[in-house]
C-alpha cells in the first residue's frame, strides 16, 4: 500500500486574483494525485476559503481569523496542525507567508519539513536585508514561472540558483473544445457574424494597453472593413477614468459600430472561441496566461515583446511579437497577421497547439510538481 505524503498549502491572502486562483487550482489538481494528502491553511471568510470549503473535503481546510506576523497564536496553531497531520512539505504562494511556514515549522523544532515557495509576481525590490536572508535560507525549493523571473530572483533575493526551478503554467486544452459553433458563440455574445474578431482579454487598466490596441485598430479600420474589436475585462476600482477615456475615444473616432466593450466574462473558453486574432498589449506581463488560453482556442496570438511573453510566443512561428506600447509596430504587426493566407494561418495555429502540448500541458506540469514533491 502506497504511503501518501502529507502536504500543507498556506495562502493567507485576503484577495481573489491570479495568485489566489493559482493556489486554488493547484490544490484541485494535485489533490487528484494518489501520492498526496493535501491540506490548506487559509484566511477565514475570504473568497479563497469559501471556494476551498465548497470544492473538496472541508476537513482538509484550516481557517485562521487573523493571521498576523506578530501574532504568536498563529504560529502555534500552525505548528500544532503540522504535527497533528504529520506534514512533510509546506507549499506557500504569498511571499509574506514564507515567514509563517519557517517559524511554525523549522524554528519551532520541526527541522525535517520541506518548504517550497511558488512565486507568481516579478520581484522588483531587493530583499537581501538580514531578516529576509535569515528566513529565505530555510527555503528548499523556489518555483518561478518564467526565465525572466528566475533572473530577477537571483538579482533581488538572497537565494542560491540551485533551489530555483522554472515551472511554467499549464492549460487543459480539452476545456477549449466547445460544442457550440463559432457563429453560435458569436450570437451568444452579440458579435457580428460576418466579420473577423480581434480580441483583448484582461483587467481594463492602462498597463494592459487597451488604449494602444484601440489606436492601432483605428489605423486599420480606415483601410479595412471586415474586422471587429472586442475588449473584455473588468475595470478595477480606481481605473474608472481610464475606462471612460476608452469609451470617449471610441465615440470621438466613430468606432462604435466596430468595437464592443464586453466587460467581465466568466466563461473564457467560450469567449476565446469567438476570437480569430488575440492581442496581449501589456507593457510588461509576468507570464501571459491568456496567451496560452487563446492558443488553446485556436486564435492567432500577438503579444508584447516583454516580460514572460517571449517565452510563450516564438515570433512568426506560433504567434507574433511587437514592441510594447508602440502603436505603429502593433498596427504593422496586425496588418501582417490579417493578410495571412489560409496555409500560413493554419501553420501558425498548428505550431501554437504543438507549443501547448510540449511546453504548457497539464501532464508536463503535474510531472514536474511530482518531481518537486517526491524528491
């Protein structure tokens, strides 16, 4: 009979964004593997806590009302839970939670615990002060999601290269095989049936570059009439003026019949299957998960040549790169893509699917995580 490893995930974040969604999805995925019993320590009454409790065995979820760095009760409760469940591995996702994992395990006598941290955000500030040097020396493995992130970690964090491992995000391609036809989906989202769809999906903020795509699209719209732009995403608090400026630009340039501001969409696979050409126009994207989502749906992808995007897109092979926030370069790249003949279009799509299968598949991701956990 196989002895399962007992693993504790810790994410005390109060929000619900990429970091929280990733930890939730990883818990769902790795809990299905026969080699592990996975528990999750989470802040009480958060969206993450609610989803975890509703998703699997709620007895595997431990909630903390007020997990604070200076509250010794948090460390003691964690330490007691770790001992009671014979935890062998602690996996954290929020950088501040490294402190909780180190103090509640290794500094309270549990020397054999393996500590893994999964970094999602690009480090931008040095953490080589005495406190971070002390805490981070206890890390056994640091997972990063791009080569660029690895380089930044080595620059800003007090860790050695031999504990860092690049673990690319993955995608389940089967979720993007939608039963409805493209025209049926276009009808559902009120998109024109007789036009090719250019799309951008992401939070509506200046850094995501919707205004850059708008201006590039305006240049194209003066010469072509068979394309339509859909802008998808929620406008975060504080970005309302940016959103209003987008609407104003559309109105003032007589583009209202060529562009749709769709707002938030909760079914990305369906939406992606409406889109023919997908654009990621961010100034600097840490990874670019939406790109592999778009690839899985069969879109031709265009992305800013910055951040982790060049680790996904191989220019002119499985997609196209353009200079970040360069309206002219984006316009020229879009025009080149829109002129692809059927053979070129099919080749780019085929190469994109091949990239997903070899580099961003769920099976590859799980194999890599198994190697990290079981070594």
